[in-house]
C-alpha cells in the first residue's frame, strides 16, 4: 500500500509539472497578420520578454506561431 501511495504522489507531481509547463509555453509566440492577398502586414509577439512588441496592422487573417524565436 505504501508503494502505491508513493507512486500516486509521484504521478500527481509529474502531471502538475507537465500541466504547468504546457500552460506557460502555450502563450509564448507571435501572431502574424496578413492582408486579403496574403501579404504580411503586421505581427504581435507576446510572452518572449525583450522580443515582445507589435508592428503593422491587425487583421482577421492571422496565424499563431508558438515559441520564442528571433524574427527573420
């Protein structure tokens, strides 16, 4: 019985750690905004500290790229 409790506790801690990591990582990234012709017209980077920022125009035609990386 004691082994089961130890295993159960370890499993709960592992799941909480994984959930915390996923929650943190899921909001880091960049929205890329395109016009009707598919031309990039703006972006918004969030959760990436010194790389955070906005430029251009927000449109409804957008794509989310997850993770922090330098823009090319």
